[in-house]
C-alpha cells in the first residue's frame, strides 16, 4: 500500500516533494513521539503560529478538553528536547456525519465533543510540523504513531484531511477535485499529500468547505484514508457464549 510513481521524472531532478525521505534532522537527534501534556501548550501554540499562520491556534480550553476527552490521541514529536510536531486525533462514527464534514462539525469546534469510542475511525483532526526540514521527520513519526494507535485500539481505519494549500491561486482554472488529482498524479507539488501517500494512505476525494476561513486552500481539503489490515470485527455474543459452553464441557 505504499506510494506508486506513475510518471517518470526528468533525469537529474529530484523534486522537493520527496525531500523528507532522506533528510535527517539538522542536529542528528532522533524524533520521539509521546502523549501531549498540558505544559506543552505554549510550544504547541507557537508551532501552530509558525507552521499555519493563517489558521487560529488551539486555545488553552480546547487543549484541556482534548486531553480530558482522549489523551491517547493527542501527541507531540520531540527532538533534542524541542517540540517539532503535534497531532490531535479522535474516534468517530464516520458515516453518522453525512454532509456535516467540516473541521468544526467533526471535532466539536476542536473540543472533541464528537469523540465516540464505539466508532471505528481514528480521525486525524490536526497535524502540525516544524516548517524546516526536521519537520519531515516529525510528520512521519506522528503518522506512524497514529497508525500504531489505530491497530492497538482495533479500529478499521485512519482518516485525515489535508488542506489544499495553494489551490486559491488556481481556483479560476481548476476545481478542487482537479487540483487534488493533479497532486496525486505528480503534476503539482504538495508535500503533505505526497507524504501521506508514501505512508500508505489512499486519496478518497475532496471535502469542500472543510475549513472556510482557510484562504490559501479556499477552504477545501483532500481526504485520505489508511485501512488497518489487522482489524478484527468483534464476535457476536452468541458465539462467545457457545465458546464458553464448549470450554466448560
């Protein structure tokens, strides 16, 4: 389920979109992922302002709520004692949302009031990473940690949206869907989308007006999914009872 390159590159050219593959951290220090702590708030907020200056960072109340609702889904990437990435996730009954698939609708205005542990989808609500080359390693480590959490909790999938950064500049000539497909086909550079595809995520379509206030993307996001091949559906109660009866016989 890795990425597949459909179009050959011109000789001697290595696109920036693949730079994350072999770029070590400047300090050479490894990246470690751990659960977010309340004392990380200032560093997370500062990183959000640097990485996504056109989007509002978390408030303290939002971060407190996220940690209270689903602490395991809130992660930070740390290298050499410095926070270089962060991710927020929750569990959803994905098919219950229908047309209400906006960031605020899916995340309960980022307070995670929509979190439901009876669901089967780990939703990657937010991912931020240092915009320098070390952010590539941080984003990769956070993506791996999300997939591990999905497997540990026996969930069916990880679903995550990625804002269509740069789309606003070409909206007069391309639809959001056409823009996303050109990224998938390698015609437009978009590191976050390319990175997800390299990690086994599949492009599933476009969420229009996912985040209307995001001007660079005109509010639209590409939707990606990673399927947990080890997901095991729960066995029905009748089966469990028959198994117990057989063992006691």
